[in-house]
C-alpha cells in the first residue's frame, strides 16, 4: 500500500471495514474464524446496529475496530480496517493507542468485571480524559479542572451524585451505576465513535431502559456516532438508523433498521425474528432455528441484501 | 465499622483457640512420651534433687492430669516457658529471646528479597512475549522449589566458600567477636530466600496472568493507556492481593526453615538452639521454641488479615452493613439467549 | 469467617500447582465460558432458542469430542516424556538396586576415595562404597514420600469428601483442623514429635501424613461442594443412593485430576521434609536415607565433595520429577490456551 493511502483522508468514512477476517486460537492446535470477510461502514454522526446471536462474531468485530482483540501472536487479522481513511491492520501499537485515546470509546457488557476493583471510580474516568490524565501523583496537570471534568462526564452519564460516585470503589455502586460509569469512561475522551457492546445485557429490564436512554441522550448531545452491538432486536430497533445482521462470522443482511425488521430479506434474519417473536408473543409456538437451516446458513457465502 | 470490630474480634478469638490447641497438643505429646515425666521434661541427663523438686513444684507433677494441664497453660500465658537444663538453668524465654535477633537477621532480609524478587520475576514471566524468558523463569522456579534447601546451602558453601573462597563457611562473625559480619550473612540469606523466592515467583506469575486476563484490563486498554501504565497501575495492584496472603504465610515458613539453614551455616539463632535442644533432649527448650514460633506465626496471620483488609477495597467495604454484592463472582449474563 | 475463606490460599506446603488447581476449580468451566456447552444427553428438554449449536458457531471449530483427551495430552508432553521415565528409573533403582550393589555398611576400602571405575560414587569417611549407600538411602526417601502421599490422598478423599458433601459441623471441623495444621509448619511438628516420641520411620510417616492431608482434602471438599449442588446428585440422592456411593462415583472422578496433582506435590514435599529431618539427625541411624547421608557429608565438604553432591542431586531429581509431572498433569487438565487474551 502506498503512503498516500495511509493518510487520514477528508471525506473518508469514520469506520470502514472491508473483507475483514479474524482468526482466533481456541486450543493448542485449534482455531476459529470468528469473522469472515466482513464489510461494514459507519459514517460520522450515524447510529449503526450490529445484531446476531451469541457467538456470531459481533464482539470480535467490535473489538477489532477498537484494536482490542487478544494480543496473542496467534490472532490473525486480514483485510482492511480504516479509521478516517487510515489503515489500521498492521498499524503500530502507538497508532492504536492514539485511536483509542481520541477516536473510539468502547462500552463493555459486564459492569461488574470491566471496572478495576482496586481503583476509585473518579480516577478510572480521569484516566480516560486526554491530556488531563493524572501525571504522577498530583504533580502537573490541573487537578481541579480534571476533577470538574470527571464530575461533568459522570453527570452526563446519568449519575447526578458525581462527587460521591467518583470517590467510590466500583463494588460500592449498583450494576446500573457501574454501567453508567463505563459510559462516562467511554465519553470522557469525547470520541468520534461510541462503540457499545451489549451495554445493558447484564442489567435487569428497568435499569436496562434507563441506561439505554442515557446512552441515547449522551450520544445525541455529543453528536458522536454510535455502533450498538446487541443480540436484542428490540434494543437495536429503538436506537439505530441502520443495522447489520451477523451470523456465523458473516454479515448476512444490512439495511435501514426499520426496513430490516419489517421485511427481512435474508432467510436467517427472518428465522431470527420468528424465534424472537415466538418468545414474546403468547399465541405463537416456540420456534428455534432448525439445525439444517443453520448448517446451510453457515456454509453460504456472504451476500448483503 | 461495627462489623469490622466483630470480624477482628472473631479473628482474635480463633487465633487464641488455635494457640491453645497448639499448646494442648504439645502438652499431650509430653504426656505420651514414655518414661519418667520429669526426666522427659528435662531430657536425658542426671538430675539434682533440688532441680527435681523445683520442676515438680513448677509443673505440679504430683497433681492429676487436668490440673497439670491448666497449670501448664497458665505458665505459658504468663511467659513462663520453664528452665533450660544447663549450667545455670536459664529461663527458656530469655534463652530464646537472646537468639531471636540472630534469626531475624537472616529471616527479615530473606523475606524481603523473596517477596520483592518474586513480585518482579513473576510479573516479568507473566507479561513477556518471549517464550524463553517465561520458560526460563518458570522452569527455574520449579527447579529451585524442588531443591532441598539445606543442600542448596551446602552447594553454596562448597562453591563460594571452599572453592572460590569468597565467603566464610560457618558462623556469624570471626571467632570471638560479637555482632554479625556482613560477609557471613550473604550465603545463609540467599539459601533462606531461594525456595520462598521460587514459590512467590510462581504465585505471582499465575496471579499476574489472571489479572492481565481480567476484563478491566480491556477497559484500561480502551482508554489508549500505554501498556506499561496498564500493567503497573491496573494489573499489578490486583495481582498483588494474593501475594499479601502468601507473604504472610511465608514468614512462618522462613522461620521454620531456619532450623535447617542455621544448621548448615552454624548460625547461632533460634533454629540452632532448637536443634541443640533436640539433640540433648532439652525438652523445655524444644517446647519453648515451638510456642514462640506459634505466637509469631499467629501474630503474622492476624497482621496479614488486617493488611489484606486495608489493601482490598472490596474487603474494606465488606464489613459495612449496606454492602449487598458478593465480593467475587459474576452476575449471570444470560448472553446465550437471542432475545430478552 | 467469610473473609478468611475468600482470600486464604494454602500455605507453601500445599505446593503452588495445587493452589493453581484450587483457583482453577473456582473459575467457571472452560466450555461454559466459550458458550458451547451442549445439553447433556437426555437431560430434560433442550431450551427453546439454544442458539449456539456447533453448526451455529462461527467458522470451523473442533467439536468437543475430537479434542485429545487430557490424559493423552499429559503423556505427550515433553516434560512428561523426560520426567516420567526418570521417576520410573529412581523407583526401579530403589526397588531392585539394593540387590545389586552389595552391602552398604561394608567397610574396608580406602577412606574418602574420589569417584572411580571401582567406586562410581567414591567412598565415604569410613571407606564404605558410596554408591551402595546412596542406592539404599533412596529406598527410605521414596518409601516415605510415596507412603505419605497415599495416606494423605486417602485421608483427604474421605475427610474432604464428607466435609464438602455434608457441610455443617463436619465441614467446620475439617476447616478448623486444616487451619490448625496450616499454622505450624510440618517440619516443626515432626521435629517435636520425633524428639519426644522417638525417631522411627513410622512416626515420621504418621506425623507427615497428619500434617499434610489438608492440601488434598481442600480440593476434594471444593469439588464435593460443587457436585453436591448439581442436579444429578440431587436426583441420585432422591433415588436413595448413599452419600458414600455418590462421593465415590461422582465426586471422585471429577476431583481426581487435581487430587493427583496435589498428591504428586505431596510426594515432593514429603521427600523434602523427610530429608530435612534426616539431615538434622532425626531418623533411623541403621538405615540412613539421602538426608542422613548429607548429614554425615557436612563434615567432609572440603575433602569429599562427592559425598554431598550425590544424595542431594538424587533428592532434587526425584522431587523435580514429581513436581514437573504434577505441573504437566495440571496443564493437561486446565489448558490455559483455551481463550487467549
Ligand atoms: N478470546 C477469544 N479466544 C478464542 N475464541 C474467541 C474469543 N473471543 C471470541 N471467540 C470466538 O469467536 C466467535 C465469535 O465470538 P463473539 O464473542 O464475537 O460472539 P458474539 O456475537 O459477541 O456473541 P455474544 O452475544 O455471546 O457476545 C465465537 O465462536 C467465540 O467462541
Ligand atoms: Mg459479545
């Protein structure tokens, strides 16, 4: 590739995956192709959903955008990941650090395990604020300005008692509060893209709604793009404009969210919707996708409708 | 706060019970020992009538078992560990305390070296991408862990003292001089430190690997923090928690190991006192050393518990009543369901 | 005592790998973490939208059945291939060697002869053939090591199984007992007992077993606690099976790999402690073990280095072998590469 190709280009989409393949080791000799020739685009200000059942490769796709795949040398990534036109496959660690520092903020699934149990929440948020990062125990950096910023982001993430929360350890907070802390961490860098990987799966239904609303509001306020990964079609339906449907490592369907949910074109999406409805509607029999169909889907090459 | 007091109260109580249990076991071992009880108590040496009377009085040997047991307990708790049979029938406690400094001179440096070294080596082994480095450190740790400690000391003497002549072979200072010579200290401290170092390196390695594999490390990485910042500020503090407990135990093991190391290097500490007492069947000294050792170990255990409670914020809060979440364990993710 | 339970790790005597195993036992199963646990055959009706059948997983993954069995993984490991034969060799020498090497207490050779063709390990300060002494000494060391390990395993299985399975006072009692032996390092207790009761092999074996069983018991207890909460044990219990039978047929097979690991570590620790005791002069003087040989070698480090080298090297190699085998077994049953980070 030429140098010109590698420069951030004006007008390039925020995120552009082309023919992305990710192979992960699963045992001493076995490996899994978690992501197979995936094409995916996120434009500035856009809200994109990524749905699919467990193990379909959503998280791996999301993590490759944030450069957070396992660091083992046996992990193989091929194809192209462009962030604002800059090629990131094979990019040095510093370039990735830069992207994570400024461009992509990631929110993870499990609020219990994704916060450091031995560090106060305020500091965990502060670490995410670029250039106001705590410089060696107090010295340097404007302490109060940083603290104020921390409080601001915590409030923005829906934690009005920001001062108190900042002084707490994660275990002192409820699950919903912790998830909001994760949101605060992700937005504290004022990123171009908020990448939320099942941000509410671990929460109970009512808390889920609140947290989603907060996420919705903050993303709107900051004007950032959102990529929402979920296996929950209802969540994606309410929050995104466009959706990708993933199955067995491939994108099987893509389109405006409303259209995909109303008239799915790919057989898998149809089956997925059917199995979801069978769970929620009382008068439908339980439906799970038959094995034969699954096998066929898994073998089929990608064709984006 | 109240809950914490209750916790420490319980800890003290169970420590006390443990201590009494140890003394009880020792007492009945003495009872079980064959032969004349007084002879057993002082060992295989001729006795003066005066001394015999003194012991009979001190331990109430003419009284029934349970009365003697209570008497013995009382003696121990008042610091009366009996008298050493010797030229001047020194009180056992004085004898032990006069040797304790020499043992600590070995044990404390060995403890510090093994703890700090274990943390550093274990972290390096856990983090490195270089297989040979990890393999070297881990393999070395298993090897050192498998070496009989006293034999390792003998090898050190043969190589560094006899062959190379760098260090003296025996003792703590040149003959007749008081104090401790630095060159006398080197080999015994190394010997004492090695197996603990090996053990702590292994613990630290697995604890660091575990810590680096935790989810919050991903969050730290997602902030764009440098990998060294992630390692030292995020992974290390969490990886150190198990080391607190391990270090607490290790002091007891280092002190117990001093029996062997002091014998190898002829180091006049508590360990050598213990061995001499065993060889001369000076039983009151034997029991005295064990009791002192038990007290030290129990105190260190309490200290470990306190330190751990201070270091781990989860435990710090575990005592506050409003706490609801379990300290460990994940919530059920239910992530295998396609829809909620 | 919840706090103690959460952060107490076994003391060094249990060995690091045993510790790793206990940790591993607390972690969620590897298969579960990967989200591929198939419902056991005939275990009720499968859940409705069980999405992750093997075919649904992304890409080609080896189905669970085709992974090599842990036992075979263990046997194929390079360290197993080195240390299993080595350990076998030592056992063989200990068993048959004494018949081949002649009388270990026969004097008459020159004193302190360096190793030579006639005396491969030289002679000691009384002119006795050192090879004969070392070979005979191994018998004691290995015998003590393996006997203690077998006794610890037996006690650990029974006590740990009952405590974990029944809980209640049995459990409390076991935990308290284990704590007691955790306080006093085994070597100290062994020294006292040997000094007061006499220093024969039986007493040493008994004392070591009494002090070292908690390592195994702890593992069995954890496994028994886990198993006793699983559904199928409930049903076995409902069907009227006795607890002993359930422990035997359900707890044991699951606990066996970590128990074997802990046991192999126990062999190593027991040999080390026995050698330490013998080095301090506690032991049967008419059958000197490796440690006792080192005791007499101490005085001849300057003029007879081989006297100190050979027995120590033997102890080291045997202990290294059992520890390495324990590690390899542990690795085989708890592969760390399952899910890389
Ligand atoms: N760290 C890893 N090491 C090895 N395999 C992995 C790893 N992470 C994911 N995989 C595998 O990659 C595939 C895709 O996993 P991924 O986590 O992306 O699924 P997902 O769509 O996010 O599912 P879920 O809804 O359960 O989060 C799965 O087969 C999974 O087992
Ligand atoms: Mg996922």
